[in-house]
C-alpha cells in the first residue's frame, strides 16, 4: 500500500521507498526475528544463535549459516546429556552449594 502511495509521487520515489522497506525488512528478519525464532524452537539463546549463524556462515558459507541452528542444537543436547551423566556418575565432583552465609550484621 505504501509503495502504491509512493508511486503517486513518481517512480523514483516508489523505487526508493521499495528499496528502503526491503532493506529494513531483511534486517529485521535476518538479525532479530530469525535468531529469536530459531533459538526458541531449538532451545538456544538468540544471541548464541546469531553468533553461530555468523561463525558457521563465515567458515562454511550459506550452507553453514543455514545449518548452524540444528548443529548447535544437537551439540547443546549432547553437552547437556554428557554433563548430566557425569554429574550422576561422580556426585563427589559436584558438592552441594550452601546457602549464602549471612553477615554478622544481618543476623545469625
């Protein structure tokens, strides 16, 4: 609708408007929405998702960026499962955390 309104001012204005809207939409989708959606669906933090999209995209190109979220999700599941297995196998390595000790001023 905005493009049609901009066309009434001339085709150059319409083209500038269309270019601006396309750039803003691509930025919002690529930098904000996609990492949040991928991170939420895979279970990783959006910043982590964005970081690994950048890293895998730099190292492996378009396919690396495309496959980064599933790969990081699989790695996260593996690391968490390994950590939990280690914690159950060797509980002496993970002592219970004591409650915060209160200050002498704060009471006993």
